[in-house]
């Protein structure tokens, strides 16, 4: 079958290239006071991210990176030690941190939640995030902040856009073009114009790739295409006030080797309002935000493939799911001589509905059926006490009131009556942390130790996606309990002019951990059940960056995660193997070169047939090593050209966290991992103004 990704689009990058190349030749205009910092391009290709401070990683996701620049949020997170992703093929992987998955990770974009709608997370929250259109990525590992929403036992991930005041009328432009193997081509554009009273910002991207070939030369069904467009208008009447209104939209499609259906539509519609007021009487910073995000997702077996008459879905069929999430947040910060306090409230209302039908496009004529509503209201406070010149104590607490309503009238493929139709669950979920930090700005050595606790309401996928609940229950909604995580995080950081080194470790106890189990099932494939077990986890990450001279940088990192089901003594499933990355980079006045070696150990600790709503352990996974190279030419502070070859030696390999290949594409009936791209070349141009 010929996938309908038009070849005519291959001519578009050339036209866009001409436009972007003209940007540096225009006469410069006045810009914000920090415009140079905002628009000057870094001269290195990102191969890894080191921590900015205790437990916090921050990076600019617009920078060129290796492997090939990310098509979604999960792909970019893999540059941070401890992150992996459950692979679907070409795009829309599902992020995993330290072996923890789903809503254990609080995933935010512009401080708003964008949960996907697919019952099997085909459109996970980060499939709607294009990293190149954001200014900053901030990651906090572990339950060590309470400021950004409930249940973040594994960590908090925020993709953010800046809100700046112009000191004088001015214009900022930034854009990039990417071309690569397997028909990969991206275009990104970001423009901001403003004056002291306000600004207007518009950005967008378009990204596309065809099916890739793995290291053995076999074609892997993995083509995708997506676009995003966002605009914001801001009012800045003085240095202390910003009021912003923003709206955006996007869409795409993705072909999956490991699923019985493809993503034929990933429609996103977003709107938000944000206000920041500094020096508002006794309050140093007052922030308030509102957002509305809608995901309208279509899955089918006929747009990007032909229905397989020998598969469980032999006829054309489609499912359309939609999830609308409305939320907001108000927070105030007081700064004192020895203590800072931030306190506030947040709320979220998320509604899900679905429709499906046999036949091409027939679902459009079917009525919508609401099946779930999930709400949460939370209050939080976080204190930073400066206990001494080199000592800080950071502590936080929050309490959430969660609500879930089962609106399904029937369940299952046979349309059986739902025994919990109309039932509502309420849970009160407390959490908090305390952390001691020792060290000061400019001091070479610092360390921290923190103890955190988070309670998490079962999410949409755990309440509604499983075929069965725990043994003896009528379904998952009626019986699965909230998950409770208590975790110790410790770390050490050493920083000098030539050497950065850090190590972090954690140990956690998970009570009522939500675990999925799969059995062979029947005609429609494996049947899933979800239940609570008690578990424990521990692991560590470490990194080093050595700069023997201004031109050379040598770096490396290691990440290791371990988990065990305390009830059965078996390993927790879907735990990533030990992974290491080593990089070498040279940067001259104009030229730069670099290399990246990624090594993953064999993973033998598996629990076959167990996993999460997306992936399950298929058996032991072999280790692998992948070597990549990159280079670049820096024309000046406003333009650079970078290129890379990923998997230089064309290694044939597969990740441990993986979906099994679909029989629709000729994979055997027994589960088999989808293999990763073979040798991949790419070329990227970045310009700014």
C-alpha cells in the first residue's frame, strides 16, 4: 500500500530555506534588553543534559540535538539521564522516567494539562508537544515539588514559552529547517513583535517522515506527519505586569507497526489566559492562569494501511475519541530575608467521549457517547528556608480532592451492561516533601537529601481501559485503589571551571502500585486486567562533563533503574536496562564536531505478561551499542548549519521498552520487538534575528 504522504511536499523546504536565509540580511530592529541572549544560537549539538540544581534539569528544546532532532516531547526527554520511552515506531513514544509511566509523570505545556484521549495512549500527552516551539524544558525528578499538580510521584515535566516585555519597539525571529533520511523534513518558525505596552507572538512547525529502514534493511511501518500553530498576544503596561491570551491548534497522523490501528487524526485545540503581577503590595509575585485543551483523535485501519482480512479487524473500522480538559491555577509568592513561600490552588475538569463504526468514515455519522469525567481540586504550599549561608531547607505540602465518574452504559466489544454505570468515586489525597540542601552559588560542592510522599488517583487508562479489574471485582473502576509512593532522593554535585560531576540516587516504596497483566485472550487479542500490588524501586543516575580546554568537552552519563513486586517477589515489568552515554565534542571559532556512544545493557529482569496500559514485558532483551557523529558550521551569532549521522555503523537493534509488531504488517503471531532506525543522516539550518 502506498501511504498518502504527498511527495509534492518535498519542494517546500527549498522555498522556506530561501525565506529563512533572507532573515539575517534584513536591517536589525530594536529588541528586548535581553534579545541577544534570546536569539544568539548555541554552537553545540545537544547529546545530553546535566542538572541545573538539586533534582532539576533545564534545557532549551530548540537547540539541535543528536539523535535526529525530536518530533515529539518524549523523544526530547531521552537526552536527560533516567528517561526512556515506550516505542511505537517513528513518533509519539510514551515517556518513562526511572521505569515509572503514565500519570506518575506530571506532563505540562505552558502550565496546562493536555491528556490524550486514546484508551491505549496512542496519543499520549507529549504527542501533542513539538519541542522546537517551546523556549524551555524543566524537569524535576521524584515527588520533590507540589507546585504543579497532583500525583507526580515519578516527576514533573514542563514545556514552557517565555513572556517578555520589550523595552523599545522590536522584532525577534527564529526558524529552522531540517532534512534527513526516510523523507524526514521539518520547518519551524517563531516570530515576536512588540513595544513597551505589549507583544504579539506567533510560532508554528510542520514535520514529516516516511517509513524508516532498520539496521537489517527491513522497512518498519512508521511514517508520520504533523503540524502545530500557536499565537499569543500580551499586554505589558509596566515592568511588573504581564497579561497574555493565547490560542493554538494542530493535527497529524502516524502509522504504527505495533498496533492494530493507526493514528489518522491528532487534532489539538488550545486556549489559555495568563496574568503575572510582581510587587503587588505584600505579595512579591502573583500568578493566575486558565486553559482549555481539546484532543480529538481518530484511530482506524484503513487510512494508512489496508485492512488485513486475516486479522482480528478484517473490515474497515474507526474509533473517534475526544477529551476536553479545562483547568486553572492561582499562586502567590512571598520572598523574605530567610524564607520564601509559594502557595495557591489549582483545579482541573476532564471529560471524555467516544464514537466508533464499521466502514470508511462511517463514524462521523454516529452520535457521541460520554464515558468518563475526572475532576481534581488541590491546594499547595512550598517553603524555602535559608537556614545558613550554605544551607537550605525546602518543604512542601498539598492536598487534592479527586473525583471520577463512570458514564459508560455498556462495556466491552459485546456491549454488556456496565455494572458501575453512573457511579462516582471521591478520594482525598495528601502529599508533601522535605529536602535539605547544602551548598552555595560559586561553591564547588553541594549535596541534597529529600523525602517525599505522593498519592495518585488512578487515571483514565487505569480506571477505564483494562478489560478486567482485580480478581473478584466487577471491573477496575469499582475496585482499584489510589497509588501511594514514599521516596527518598539523595544527590551530590561538584562544579568547577573545568569539571562538572553529579550523582543522584533514589529508593521508594509503592503501596497499591497499579499493575497491568495480560493473557492470550481470544479472537480480539490479549485481555488485560489491572490490580493493586505493593512494590519497591531504587536506582541511580550519574554524569560528568570535563573541559580540558576551551575547545574540547568530554562527557558521559549512566542511568540504572530497578523494581520489584513485593507481593510476588517478581521484577516489576517495563523497567529500562542500565544505559550509558559518552560524548566527545570540539568547538572552534566557526566549526564544531562531536560524537555520541550510547550503550544499553541486556535486560534479564523481566516479568513476562505484565506491564502497563501500553507495553508489557516480552522477555529478556539483548544489549546494544550505537555510535553517532555530528558536525556544524557557525556563520555567526545568528545562523548555523549542523549535520549528523545517527547509528553510523547501521546497527540492527530494538529497545527493551517496546510494542510488539502487528500482524497487519507481516510480523509473526508471537510478540516481536519493533526494531529501531538504521543509519540515519540529517542536516539542519538554524537562523535567528
